[in-house]
DNA sequence: GCGGACTGCTTACCT
DNA sequence: ACAGGTAAGCAGTCCGCG
C-alpha cells in the first residue's frame, strides 16, 4: 500500500540551491523567459478600485483595509465579470459600548492614550433585558484591533482592568460592562450602513447606493396581498424578507481549481504548512468554458495513453515556480474561485510553497487565516465547508450524500465520481494525472452548476438573509446566520445587543426534566404506535410547528420572564415561565414573518406549474434556504454557542409543542378518530372522514391559533411497536421508510438489497387481499438471503461490509472500543492512515476480535451466523407487523428453534 | 471462571 | 457547535453461583 520513490530521481530540490541550478540548466527554455515577461506586462492594478460611477453590481463581500483604515466592499459586476473594490466614504469607525461614563473613562489613561482610541460619544439605546432606555458611552476607535481581537491590550480588556484604579467611581469593578466589542468590524459596518450583502448596488459619484428593481418590487406588492391576517408590523417584515428573495441573482463567473502535490509516501497527504513537496499539477474548470490542466514537466514521466477531452487544454511548465505563477494568474483573474477543501489544503499549500520558492508576498493572491484561506481579489468558496454544514446536508440536499468527500458528494448530488486511481501521484503518466486532477475540478465546478447554479444561488440567498459576506456564509453554521440577522435587527431598532452572560443571569433557568440524561430540558412527545398494517392513513402536521409557536406565543429573550408584574399570569403551559403581553419580541417577529412567508408563499411557488422552470428553480432555492433557517430557529436558543442563548425560550417552545399535540390528541379522541402514531408535530390518523379532518383543522386554528393540515395520505402504513420506525406506501406507490434498520446507511449491501426488494413488493400492494402474494414473495426474499449466507454465496466481500463513520480520532476512544474502532486500529497497523470522520468498512468474523477491515478479510473467516442474526433483526421490524416470523420462513420448526 | 442483568458508549436515525 | 427523543448493538461491570 505504501509506495516510496526517491525524490531527486526527477525533481528539483527547492531547498538545496545547488541542485536547483543543475535542474534549471537542463530544463530552462526560452519559452519560460517569455512567460515571465508577459507576467510583468500584464500585471493588473491592485486593488481594483471602483470607478466614480459603476453600473449594477452585487455586494458579495466586505472586509477591512488596514492600510487605508477603511471598510472595503467587494462589488461583483456581472457584465464584465469583474470585482471592484469600493472604499467606505461615510467615515464609519469601529466602536464598542460601555456603561462607564465619559467622565470616568477620561480618567483612564490607558484608554485615552491608546493608539487606536479616537473619541467618546454618548448614546441612548433600548435595553431589551431590563425593558428600558439606557445611556451608554460609545468608545470610537481608529482601528478594529483597538476594540478587540488582539491577544492583549484591547480596550475591551483594559476597561475592566482600569476601573478599580480610578477614584470616585460609584461602580464596582465587576459591574463595569462592555458591549458589542466582539462583533467583527465589517459586520458592524454592514449593520450600521444598512447595506445589504448579496443585493444589487451601483456607485454614483463615488457613493454606494442600492438599486431598485421594478419587476421585483411589483412581485413584492403582489405577494403582500396574500397575507390578510398579518399586522402592519408583520407585513413590513414579510416585505423585507421577500425583497431579499425576489431580487434577481447574477450569473457567477467562476472557476473551480484543484492541485496535486507529489508525496513520497502515497498514503500520506502532504502537510500544507510545511509544503515540503512540489506542486505538480493544477486543473481548472470554469464557467466561461475554460478547461485547463497546468502540468509540471518532470524527468522520467511518460505522456501515457489516456485520451483527454478535446476541449481540455494541457499546458506544460518547465519549473514549479512558473507553474505556481500560472495558478496565481487564475486566482487574480476570477471573481469566484471554488475549491473542495481549499481552505486547509490547496490554497494554504500554494501560499507556503510559493514562499518556500521565494515568491514575494505581494505576488501571492491568497491571504491565509487560522482556519480559512481567502483571496485578495475575488471570493473563495470552499465547497467542502459548505457541504459539510449539517443543515445544508440534510435540508438543502436531503441527505443525498453522507461522507463529505468529493467523491461521495459528487456521486450523491450530481452523479459524477472521482477517477479511480490506486497509484501514487508520482507514478502517474502526464495524461493519467491530468485526467485524474481535471475530474476533481470538474466535480467541484458542477456541484455549483446543476439546476441553474442552485448552490451559488443558495449561498447568495443566505448571504442576503444573514447579512454576511459570501465567504463567511458559505463556511459558517446556521446559528451564525441567525445570530447575524438578529444583530442587524438590534442595530436597526437602536437596541443594545446584550452580552450572553447577562441573558443567562436574568433568564437562564430551566424547569423541566429531560428524558435523556444530560440534556437541559424536556423535548417533544412521541406517541406510542399501534402495531400492524393500517389502510388509509392520513398524516396531519403543523407546518413549521416551532417557528409558529415562537410567533404565536411571542417568544424571545426579552419577552420570556419579562420584568412586568402584569405579565406574570401569562403562563406557558406545563412550565413556571410567563411571557410578555405588552411588547412584541424581536425574535418572534423575525422568525414568525419568515415562517409565514415560506409556508404561505414560497412553498406553493416552488411547485407552481404555471411558472417557468427557471422561476420554479429559484423558488425552490428560496424555499430551501428558509427551511434550513426555520428548522434551526428554535434549537439555537438552547445552544450555548448561540449569542442570544436563552434556555427558557427553547424550553417554552418545546413545552408548547407538547401542549399543542396533546390537545389535538384529545380532540381526535372526542371525534372518535383512531390515532395510530405521532411524533412532535404530526398525527397519523386511521381512515378519517373528510369532515373529521376538517373539524380537527378548524378546531386547532380556533383553539391553538395555528394551522394544521394533511401532509400526505398513505394507502397503507406498517407499524411495529417501535417509535420512529415505520413504513408507509403513498397513493402513487412510492414508499416512505423511516428509521428502519434496512434504511440505515451502515448496514451491508447484502442485507440492504433484500430489504429494498421487500420494499418493492410492498409498493405493489393496493388492497388487503393483495397482501397474501406480497407475503409469499417477501418470505422468498428472506429465505433466499438466508440460504445464500449459509452457503457463503456472495459475490464480493464488500457486500458484507458494515460501514461506520469513525466519529473521532482513534486515540480519543478511551472508554470503550467499538467494533469499527477495532477495525480502524487494524487498518492503521497495516499502514493506512485513519482519522476522525473517515468511513470504516469492516466485516464480522468468527475469530477474535470478531472484526476485520474488508480489505483484509477472506470468505471463510466470515461469521455467517452473525449476519443471519442481523438479517433477522432487520426484517423483524416489518415481519411481525405482517404476521410473519423469520424463523418459520427459514424453516425452523418450533422444536428446532427451542434447541437452537 | 462464567453467564446474565445491568449501565454506558457509540452511531444513526426522527421531528 | 441548532435542539431533544428513540433504537440498536456492543463493551464493560457487577453479582451470584455451593
């Protein structure tokens, strides 16, 4: 598995100048000199300042320019496909807030003489925690680093340190507070200027102004008429959200790149921080149809005989330095650059490698941070980070991939896989390497190109909703998106953004007991299922239950346990908490309006057949983005990492959820409807009449002020006695499988195949009578698998592999050693590197330790009985509901079973 | 010394 | 770093058993 090859057989040694010279003499050509001269000539002006007048451009990013001490906006002009930098001309400066008076602060020399300090201002803001206006001092600085962000010596640390040293202060040191000092400067800039990232702007006489798009405005006016029951205030919010979604998206001029690095040991990925080995190849796949491979010419490498696509331009470079300069040209050129793991590998490697080769810093188009690698010119989107995002994975791409590798995401999302290659980079011919590397950038590009650039549009919509630069929104999680639009709202309403610990002090306590050990509060209800086969099952649910609750019950950190005595009677059911009756909470408005917009507008639009496909696709994007955010909007309040963390808000939401579903359960009983099952926000009803459904919906609307409707109808559904486990066949014959082992992604294909065959059988059944044939077919399927196992008749060992994700690095498993960890350890011993996040594929064997990685296992050591037991338990979940028994199917008599 | 009852750990799933 | 609830399988521990 491990291959080694002597480096200097064919490579320049960059660290040893002597050998480098030797190499140069052999390979330097006239051609290279020419390239170098052209580089000089073509050097583009940097930064690319926006002209005094610039036509419609998209606000794609914002940063801070340390040299000019100004915020910079990156504008994407789609006609030319260029980025322009617009430098702030409003004079906006970094600041933070404190409850110390100007008088007290002036006595602090370390503040007033701080090199970044500018001046003090007095401002009045609304403090939602105490429900009153407060006067605070704004400490304005010349440099964001003066406020915070340095390891030490920032104003946010100095102030509490200095307070005890000044005399005549009525305040105790621990009461000194600083607010809003941890907000990134460019975010602060975005909120205060009210510029909306992702929206369309123009520069007029040097000023940046948002552009009004007539068509979009018309659509918004139209859409508002739907929301009859909304208050004026709610309508305003709905309009704001709709504007962010209705405005058009540009075509994104972009290039996907991928580099290959020579590694002496092919199983080990080279360390990007050392960049000890040469970059040998880079591929590019761009939206302007450029398809290129930049290849380093090396001694002893054959051209090979792979046929490359005719429109692929393969270009050789004589030295690595030239190759890297060639790659840099691309990075200076494209407004959007896509990579898969470019943050931690490709771009980071290039920076260090270029530095090792003596390329000057200003020539390098990349800025590396601790966790990210950004471009000086354009916007770098690392699709690994984007697809890694759990919310994106589940809600936007409905779990179509699970291993966040280029191969798995490519396969799941666009059906394109990596080129299979079992050799090291150093052993490939030029054409083999080119083909391999090119495919990677092809997948990367196409991940953003299917369905009308869906991924790019999704990032754009999220950029708008969250008011974040595209780089940030594509890398950070949903809680950051939510935090940011809530911060934006605070600034717009002149509200003080509270410190997390102050929310916790005032409203930190929870009162319910979780079912699961170690959790903070009680969650949702799951109704005990009625085992068996049931025909005509209606599934009713609340669309976006938790966001509805947050809206209807006015939940938010300011409204829960509010300071008004009059509100204390307004109790949340099954909790001691009360909620404000006087003022609408900001979260309730923001989340409520977003929910209404999705449920009442975008959900239908995404399916509207009267629209063009292009329009529908756009609404699909919008609908999906809203779904991702709404689904997380309750959970964030229970997440410590969230800036507005407020456990009782999360607890109250879940409690009202339990209350609501319990109420409907009671009503269904009154109406004489049999409830077969229910989970959190859904109810499965056995053969209800139209009138019964209408009554239930109407009653819920009246009593709970929330909508409930029929989500789907099952021709029939199969329940075992297990919660979160069922199978339902829809009218059109498609099958929903929930939670059953046969669906889980870790089980061997050999078993999963049988399960899927059973699924197909069940899909055919239309009436109770047809069950008999299906039962026979299913028995045959099970019997067939059983005999095949007994006779060891499988095609390939990989069919028997369990594939389990290694959740953590190996050494972190100290408490127990699960089977996949045992397999991983044995992989490591055979020289294959294993890390947290890797998928471990193993088979069960008869001898200790009863597991083996598939690669190392042979047919005869397979523990067949274990597999039969697994087959048994997998099918039992469905069989007992059908009145079948696994043992009887495989022909064991009762006596045999007893003896076994 | 061994096996069953139990708890805890880990993963994958549901809403 | 969105939450809690459920299922399943295995690892490890405790305890009884002449």
